[in-house]
C-alpha cells in the first residue's frame, strides 16, 4: 500500500542584501543632444556618489541602455471636399529619449543605504531610485525549508498509517512542485529634487533620521513538497 502526503514549510528571514536600482532619463530634440545630456547626467551622479560615499563607479552595473525617438499622431483638418471622407493624420516627433538603468548590490547596512538615499535626493537631475531587500544565499534558505517540509510530510504520513493500523516504511518519491515564494519585499522611489548645496550638517541629520526609522520587513519563503510512502502491515 502507498500513501501520499504534502509537506509544507514557511519561515521568515531577515534580509541581508540591498539591491538599489537607478534609472536615468533625459529628453532632447536630437539624438546627439539626448546622448550627450544623458551621459553627462550619469557621469555627474556617479562621480558625486563616488566622491561622498565608499561606493565606486564599478559598483554600479548597467543592465540596459537606449536612445530612441518617440512620436505622436496629429489629425489634419480636411482642406478639400475630397478630404472629408478621409482620415488624415500626420506623425510628429516628440524628440529623442535617453534611458539608462543600473543596479548596485551591497550587504545590508542601514547607514550606507540612508547615506545613498539622502545624497541621491540632493543631486540635480537625480535618477529614479528603487530599492529591493533580498537574501544573498536563498539556496541555503531553501535547503532548510526542504528539510522542514520533508519532516512535515513524514509526520502526516506517520499519523495516517497509525490510524490505518499499518507501519510506515520508506519514502519512495519526492516531488518539489512549488518554487520558493518571496514576500515582503520593500520598494522605494525617489525623483529629482534640488541641487546639492553643501549643507552636510543637514545631510547628516537626514541620514540619522532614515537610519533610526527604516525597518524593512522580513522576507517570507515557503516550500511545498509531495511525498509517496510505502507501508506494511
């Protein structure tokens, strides 16, 4: 006789890694102008961060980059009687758009994060800022959860065979039918603010305020497995 049981496990893990994503956008009338303005804005931001923190240019990894033209369509009023039955339109250029996306990964450190957030908000043309809290070694967490899920499935199997008056033998098959599920990821966004004014006393106060109040949620991971067990009389 065979029996089937489902093992489930769920744990909360404190995040130990921060992934900060930055996106730069500029707009200009020509391709060359958009490219020049975009590159200058990226370089100015990275240089400012490198000058005032322990991050370097090389820490920011570019994930995508584009310069493209966008258009909109205008309706044209009919000029002749023959035009009345036509849908006359004209495609008009909206200019060229520069976009560059980069990410920065570092060990969880509220003070470093707070300083990066505050300094980013103080730069002219600051990039859009997005934060994820994650785990550096999620595979290790999965292994812990698999053991918990297996023990849960075994406990259920032992309960079933005891009720049936039989004995539990070996687990002959395990199916891992669900990937790990991550919850409670924190996201943040910052848009362009004022240019840096050199008020580093105020900046230090803002950094302390963020460091004192920033409390990211734990990351919840769950795991489910299906087990087949052999029994004997």
